[in-house]
C-alpha cells in the first residue's frame, strides 16, 4: 500500500492536474494549417506555367500581375505566399523555363539512334512545329526577355546569360559527338560553333514572330548546315604546294 501511495504521489508531481472548462471554446493554432507540401507545390507550379505562357507572348512589362492571377485562378494573397514580388516571380519563371528547355535539349540530343547533326535537325523541326501551332505568337521566353530586360535589369541580364551559356554547352557537346563521327571537322572550335548557332537561332525565332512565318527559321537552318558543309570541304581540300621560284 505504501508503494502504491508513493507511485500516486510521483504521478501527481510529474503531471499536475488542470481544471478544464468544458464550456470554454478550444483555441486553434494561428496561421495556415500544416500540410505535406503537395498542394503548395502544385499551386506554385501552376502559377509558373501560366506565367511562362503569358510572358512568352506578351513580355514581362506587358503582362500585369492581375492578368496572371486571373489566368491562373489564384487570389493575390496566395500569390504573395509563394513569391515576394513580380520580380521574384520573373526570376522563378526564367529558372523553371531554363530547366524545362535543358530537359528538352537533352531529350533531343541524346538519341543515340540518330547521328548528332540529325538530332539537331530534329530539334529545329520540333521548334518550328511548336511556333506554327501557336501561330508564331510565342517564341523563346529567354530570348524575348533578353531583348526586353537586359538593358535595364542587371539581375535579370545575368540570369538570362547564364541560361544561354548552359544551352550553348549542350550544343557544343553535340558538336563534339559530330567530330567523332566526322560530320564536323576535328579542328573546329565547337564552343564558337555553338555560340554561332544560338545567336543565329534566337534571331531567326524573333524574325519568325515578326513576320508570322517559318521562313526565317528555314533560312537559318539551310545556311547553318551549309556552313558546316563548307567547313568540311575546307578541311578535306589538300593544301596546294608552292612551286619553286626560278
């Protein structure tokens, strides 16, 4: 009995009793309820997708926050739960678009069933179909924003240039493979060729949007591959020996 009394004494000391008023309403914790993050991620991704579509067609300045929210069906308060500002949203869009396009390049350029340069041709054909499907109202989001923001927004300029550098690296790696198959000269500067490709390609996309036609894309494709053929011809041409002077 003494042991049982001591046990009850210890329980009373460890867990002090509380008088609970059953008529008093229970206070709920303040703030948003905890979640597993799935809904948060889905809403954020939905906002980014809507933002990509609108900014690709209308540009950054031409797309208002109210239009983004209306298209996404998300209230303004929820937007600021995911992004600090429109600029923060813009940086997130560029990052998401860059990742999306890298995955697109990797899908096109790693098809080992095709020669390297045929993979590049397929990439061009797929982009041409995409622009045609959207009546040439869209194009490359990174290219569009580079034209619009690079002169005024240093943080955007740096981020956009980084994205282009990553894309150029993918094309340079493809040209290295083409060197191994003999389709690009072994002494060619693949980094310069990749830079040349993206400079011309982005210009062709902008011009196609302007004229609402695939003609600029076709001109670029034909001229670029002709340039590669000329490089091959110059490499294969034997050097002429100079005659001895008499």
